[in-house]
């Protein structure tokens, strides 16, 4: 599933369309991404409006259009955004195409776990659900105090599981949570309530560091993170811990419904 930096990367793919007028909206009305709003409502709500700006927050995206229209979008497991030439006809998995005349903005999602919504407001302010999202890791409001207070609410929850909770760590997904635990040398199954304040300070610091580097490398042009990171070794069975002097076989196990990768030596 796209995480903080991947979402930022995809947000920018529609940026070339800013300032363009939506001349046509093409959809696959039966696609599951329209489970929260009919495709016809999206078509009528966006046609004729000018695309003004794009925003990303954690795993969420928001696109503003003239006249107080806001398109909210979640990529789900396999969603992608891209541009195509004007007049583009949607392919099988391209469930939303905004035709701007000279170019088209395309949302594809072959597994259809993604979803979208449309808000029409009078004051041009972002919709309430967007304004109420919690601070993401690189937001100044994402403070040590906030992290500690959130963690203390769930002392019996494993750290890895808590890092995936979008109420406290918006944008952190499976690979980033594994990376944070590995960088900290903390077993992912460690109960959050067992961490003292100094260790929670480390969690705050490492969450921001991993997020910052991911945004710099992946969020910019989908580059590759340093091979010294767990990220490049966690995906395949038989992976080896990349930490210098370790080279222990990585373990892949289920932790509360999510596949988790960790080093039994470094994080033991």
C-alpha cells in the first residue's frame, strides 16, 4: 500500500494539470472505488471546473477545483495517478479520467481497494474531515509530547502495530514501521507500554528521520533508499540483515494480521 512518500510522489503526478479546466469526466461507474459516492456525482461535480491545487496528508490526497469542489482520494493497495494525452479513453483499470483538453489526469486501481469522495462547499475551505486529520510526522505539531500521549493510550499494543495506527502516525505503513523498529533495534512485537520516555523520544525522532528520508528519495522521483536500510531486503524470503557486522537471516512473521520483517539478532 502506498505510504507517506509514495502518496506524495503520486500527488505530484497530477501537478502538470493545475490551471486546466475539466472538459470531460470519464468513469467506470460500476468500479468499487465508487462505493462511497456514485460515479455520476463525481462526473457532474467536476465537469467544467478548473483544477486549482493538490495536497497530500499521510495516505490521503485532496484536490481542489474552482467553485468550492474538493476531490478526496485514497490509493488503497494498488492505486496510481498519472497523466496522459488529452482525450484519453480509460483502459480497463483506469476508473477515473479528468480530461483537461491538452492532457488527462488518470486514476488507475486494478485491485480497487482505493476510494474517492467529493465535497462541494461554499466557503472554499477544505472539507472538515481534512482539517481534522492528525499531524503527520514532518508537521511541527507532531511533537514528542503528542507521540508519548498517544502511545500511553495503548500500552498493550505492539509497537509495530501502533506505528500503523493512522490516528497517531498518519502515513506510516508496513515497510516504514518495520524500518523504524529495525533502525531503533526494537523488536516489532514489543509492547508499547514497556518503552520508557527516553525510548519514546527515540521513536519520535526515528519516525521523523525515516519519513524525511523517504520523502526526499521516494517522494521526489521514486528513487531507491540506501542499501543499508532494511527496506531493500525485507520483501523476499531469505533476506539478510544489512547492518554491518550482522548479516543474520531476517524473520518474516504475522503480527496482528500484518506481515512483519525483523532481525532476530539486532532486534532480539
